[in-house]
């Protein structure tokens, strides 16, 4: 995604590292670059706002439950596949139809 406007920090870089920003897992200098980008780029600011709202909703609804370690590993594996651009299988993560590992 790109807004089509030139920025010091490219939209793709911001979106690729959005959760690091949301989770406060990046250096302060990078956070400052992202904040500057959000001030200049409304599509990225909108995406940030949406992801922040989803994160808060998930925390509010599911924050008290312990996540089984095998489910966490499967979810993280899918996230890594998506981030690498690989094809993601359509199999469910949990439930009766989930493949046994």
C-alpha cells in the first residue's frame, strides 16, 4: 500500500513494522520517523488506527485467557508465512477440522 506521495519513510516500511510500533518494540528514533509519517500520510494513519483498535478489542475480549502454546506456535507460523509472502494454507488453526501435528 502506498499513498503515492513521497515520504522520508516509505509507506511499505511503516506498514511492515506497524505491530512493532504498536507494541513499543522499536527504538525511539524509529518511532519518531513513524509518527512523522503518520502526520503526513492519512492512509497509513487510518491503517494504524484500525490495527490499534483491533489490538485493543482483542486485549479486552481475550486478554484474560491463557493461549495454548501449540496454538500460539501455529498462529506465529502463519504470520511468518504471510510476512514472507508465501502461500498460506486454508486449514483452520483450531477445531475438529484442524490437522493434527
